[in-house]
């Protein structure tokens, strides 16, 4: 301030001030003390183009001391220290970290998550789709002390960290990703905005408690992203993704060591990692050793404090049966849950109940026998047992291989029990399920939200010798179990199947108290070799143990066709002619009960997938379907002959046979995440047809469901980033059961109300069924696809869903679809077109063929080409007709005149004859007076033809007629004439 005042008041006397400045600086410096080593620290300048830098001293507080060391040339920019060392900036040499600290050398580590370390940013990504907006600002990653946990809702949340590397390095971290209902990805963007490989960015489902992920980084600026999206359509509580121990290598240098966090220690110099404290011990920050807890306190592994031991309660112990001893006896035992944290000496603490009396062991499980009355051993191959002793299968039979557990004296060797904490505590408990003789049950847990897991693992499956291998056969095996649950809260029992304990898919779940019941599941793939039962007492996290008495029991587990399995029975099989070995019956044959004789099934039938014994094994195919070559499934060759109103309509659906995809309208979860249901359909075809496929491209299992029609759930790419996410595939039609025009078939009803008929041409309906059963669909799922003729539709995949069931189903079990297409019309025939004949023009006549409208056919016969023929014009026929008419008229007039003349002559002669007749009646005239002399005709003719005047003719016509109608003509006799002449 004094110097500023002098410069301000100097005015034009700046020259004097310049001379006084050194004196003033010396005066100020004389007032400040000399800098000690604690008053400043060293830092490096930025590297120049030659890779060099300078070490400079930076005061911790400005203007507090004077006499800082002069800058000196620093180490090269690529200089690094090893793990467990740090760079001493005073000597510019690497030194080992002292005990109680650790170092990564050229890296940084983040293992404490009480809050976000400097540089880490977490934010939720808002969802905008059309008019829908979802606020995801609160959906972020949450620090939990030892780790950071992701969001579990339907929002997308990102955790990011930016770091600048002076040389190529790497990032590694531990993660726990147990739930496929959350999509988890990790990727890196460098300063060129290049992302990591999209195939590696999707994290694998955890196969153990914690997995490690490692990615190499390039030099320069790198931004690390951890991104999750919850996807809980089933309204289940998803388990979050956890991160811990994030390490980044490749930074410029590490100038200090990090203190070990509470609960860890390092007892030697030069440590790269700190060691967790053992159970019942603790440590403070920067400890070189762990301290034991007091007698009345306890702690878990890696704990920074000790907790007071609570009084023991009834929920702190469980009961079990000891293995059978050499005397064939077992004992009911009570054991403390390990690790034991309660105290028996505290007031109000319960004591461990006394063990029960020794009782006789139950039998071994089927397929096993008792060895020395102490252990159960499996029967050799080709033998069977009911749990007592092994017997060889008789000739003509084969063992039914599998595993059947119904007595629980000992945990089977291929089963494992574990406890999974929803809050991921460091518990070492492994007693989730315990054997109890007639059943296996869930033991009490530390927290009611813990998952009590029971896992069964098998090596694979093999079909019996008596069954022929056929690719149309749906199931490889079947698992059946009998269970019950008793709950006072919102407990839930899960059944999962997959590749291993952590990489599996939830198959079915039961909530609340359920009575003793059986459930079966078909295994369709050799990849399904792990089965897990998980029991959770409540989904709400609570440190209190309020529902420890809630439990689940499993009485029976039966798995068929297992490699390395044992047999509980033998079944009849067909025999070869030359040996007694079992062979499959030929295709389309069944075995007669009690014999090894194979008999052919009736035509157009299939064989049950189970043991084909008895005539009832032959199942007739549905209408308009036929059996395949192996008699394992009914098929349609995409053709159909339909009789309608006395006519036969022929259909060919081959253009619709290839796999076709369509989807439902967009839907949204409670948080606004958009998703759609995608359907894949392979309508019909022969054995070599293309199957419909629905895949899971999120989890490591890559589950692929194939069949006639299947469904998967798809998250659009605009929500997920680079890829379209498909998950939760399942079959809704793996067998074709019939093709018909009836609206109901085999207890499957097509929705006529949503698909009203639009023409007299009936719809053709394909009926499918899926053998996979669920709790809601105890008879499996079914699908009806209604094909409707619509010549106006040119697309092949114009499929619509019911208006009142926008997801294709109203109950989740029966699916219905309407497929409009021109290829759904019958084949065209001669009755579908008509001919049009043109007028005769210049001697040419054309015949044209056109389709009758409205046209409701496709393919089939083609329209005949136009026909041209010679013809005669209308003018010619008109002239010809006029000429013929004229000639005919002249001829007619001539004939009329001729006959009129003849009539007059006859009339004259008759009149003349009558005048010459006598007066007496009936008296003939005399011969001389009535006879006509020769030559008289000529005279008469002459007299008759004599010319008369016109008035004379008029007068003769007007002469009075007689009563007989003739004219009165005065005639003279020959005698009178003679007298007159004389």
C-alpha cells in the first residue's frame, strides 16, 4: 500500500520515484522474515517443446516471507517413479513412502467415497420424447464411504472424471454389477473426442463379488464416463452398480504419498496398497498396524471402528442336522450364525439351545446308496436305486438319469449356499440355506433386505438313448421343485437360471406367503447350467431384524437328463436285433407297453417328447399341418386348400414365411424411460426354415430365444446412445398346433371383436403354443396370428395389435395379431377374371380378359393374353339382309297373286256349277245340262277374262249378296239359250 501511494502521488516526478523504488523494496523486504521450507512448496512449470521444465518455489501464502529459492532446471517430463515411491521435489529424486502411506507412482487412486473427490461429476440425463419430459436431476451416483453406488430408477445417470496424461497410461477400477435390470457401460473420450470400442463399453455381469476392469489410455486429455440406466419394468427393486478403488496411471508425477484410510494399514515403507484390517480389529487414518477390539466389541474386515456386541437373540442361531455317522444316526444341532457378533454374557441374551437326541438317518436320495452307513455314494452307470441299494437295470430297459434331492441330511456337492447383502456390506456369512432332514430352509440374516441364495450347478445335459435327436425338439431337460414360503412382510422368492450364479435371468418369483406347491421349468439350451433360488424378507433396507422368522423351504429338487446324473428308476426301451442294447424306435414309432417292440403311429401324428411308450404317445397334428420327418413337431409348408361355398381356394403364404419383425407402440416406465415390445415372427415353413430370433445384447449371457414367434424389450437408441438395447427375450410360440379359419382352436380364442371381418373371404388363423410356463401362465403362452387378405397392402410386415391390448396381449399369456397382406389372399384362378369382346372393326374383333373387382386374390393363374379374330362388319350384313328381304317380299307378292287368281277361278267354276243344278234337292243335273263339254273351259275363261270397265267392276262388287254369302248372278240354262237363239 505504501508503494502504491508513492506511485500515485508522484505525478510528474516519476523519475524521482524510480530512483527511490529499490530503496523502498529493500525497506519492505527488511520488514518480512526469510522464508522457511514450510512456507513454500515446489512445482514444475509446463513442459516446453523440448520436453523440459523448471522447478520453481511457490509460497503457501503470498507476501508472508522473502528469499524464495531460485528456479532450477527440473526433471524431464517423462520422468516417473515406481509404485510405493514419490518424487521429492527438493532433491528431485524418488523416495519410498513411509509406513502408513502408499503411492501408485505415476498415478492417482480414489478409494475413499465419503464425498465425491475433486474432479468427479455426477448428473442425471433428462428424458425428452415428444410431449413427455422426465426430470432426472436427482438421479445421480451416491458416495457410500468405501464405494460409490449408481441410481436404480429408469433415468440415465453419468459419473465422469477428466484427467490429463503426460504419457500413455491406464485406468482400472473394481465394480460390482449383479442386476441385468440396470444397463451399465464405461467408455473414454480423448481430446480428439474418440470413444472406446463400443463392444467393450458394455460391462459384464459380475461373476464374483467384485470384478476388475482395465482400459488403456492415450496421452493427453481423457474424460472417463461411467453410465447406468435402470430398467425395472417388473417393478422390482434393482440392485445398484458399485464402483471402488479407481486407479489412473500416466499422470506427470506424484509428489506425495497418500495416507492409508481408516480400517487399513501399511507396516513397511514403499507400499503400493494398504492392507485391510482383520475382523475384530480396527485402525485410524495413516495407521501402521491394526488394534484389536475390546472383548465386548466387534468389527468386520477393514473396519475403522469397533461396535458394541448386541445381546444374542433367537435369530442369531439356526438348526441343522449333522451328517450321518458310522452308526447311521444323525443329530439335530443348533449353531450360531457365523461370524458371531452377539454376546451371550449380556443381560437378556439367549443361550444356544441344547442339541437334540441322536436319531436314525433317513434314506439316501434316489440314485444313491449308503456306503458304510455314513455317506451316500452314487450308483454306477446302468444301475438305479431308491436310496437304499443299487440294482442293475433289467435287459430291455435303460436308467432314467438325473438328480432328485428329497432328503436333506447333507448339502449336495453341486449346491452352494451364500448370503448377498443388498447394501453390499462386508459380511462373511455363508449360511443362507441350511439342511433340515426333510427340507432345506433359509436361516436368519443380519439384515432383512439380504438375499439368501442357493445355487445348483450341473455340467450339462444328454438325451436318453431311446430318444432320437431332433432339432425340432424343444426341451433338453426339466427341473421341478416343491417349495413353500411363510412371511409376515413383503418377502419374495426368486428362481433364476443361467450360465452361473451371477450371470442368470430371473425366471419366476413368488411374493408373500405361498402354500406348498410344485413348479417346473423347461431347459432348452446347454448354456443353462446354473439355477439359483433367492429369498429376500423385505426390499426396504433396515438395520433392524424384524422379519427373521420369515423363511422359505424347498422340499424337492428334480432335474432330468443330466450328464453325470444318477438313476432312480429304469424304463422300457427298444432293443437291437443282435444285442440287448437300447436303441431308439424309428421315427413315428412308439413302444408297446411292457415290451421293446416298436409300432408305427398313425399317419400325420407326432411323438411326445417324453418317453414314447403306449399309443397315447402319438399326438395327431392340427388342421392343415403335417408331421416333420422326425415326428417331433407339426409343420405347415405355407400352403392351404380351403373349401368355401362349393369352391376350393388355394393359398400360398411363402412370401410371408421369412422371419419378420414388428413392434408395439412406444411405452414409458414410471420415470419416463421409453421402451417398446419387439416381436419376431417366422410364420411357417419346412424343417430348414429360418427361425424367429429374439436376443439379449446387454448381459454377457447373450441369450437367444428362437421359435415361431418371440418377444423382447427394446430401448431406442436415442435414449441409450450408440446401440439399440434388446433385453428380456422369451418365446410366445415355439410349436405350431394348427391352421384354421375357426375363431377358436385348442382352447385358444382369437379376438374377433378387435378384428371385425371386412369381407366374405374368411381370415386364415395360425395357432401357436409355448411350452414354457410361468406363475401367471400355468398352461404356457399362446399366440394367434390372423392373416387377412388385403390387396391394397404392399408391405409384408403390416401387422397390427388389438386396440384394447396395445402390447399384443391383455393377460400376458394369450397374444393376438392381425397381419394384412396381399399374400394372404387366395391364389387367382379362372373364376377371378372375365372376358370383354370388342366390336368388329374393319373385319377384326378383339377379346380382352380383366380381373373381377374387387380383386381378392394373388399369384396363381395369369390373365390370358388378348385374343384377335376375323369377323364380318355390320354394313355387309345390313346390305345382305336388305337384299334377302327384297327378294323374299317379291316372291311373297308373286305367290299371293298366283293363289288369289287360282281362288277366283275355282269360285267361278263352282258358281257356274251351282246354277246348272236342278230344282230338286239332292238331284244331280242332267248330263246334257251339267256336264262341261270339251273346250268349254277356254270359253269360260275367255268370258271371265273379258275386259270390264272400272264402274262395271264396282257395280259387280256392290251387287246384293245372297244369304249363303255368294253374289246373286243370273245364269241361263242351255235350253233357254237355245230358244233365244232360235
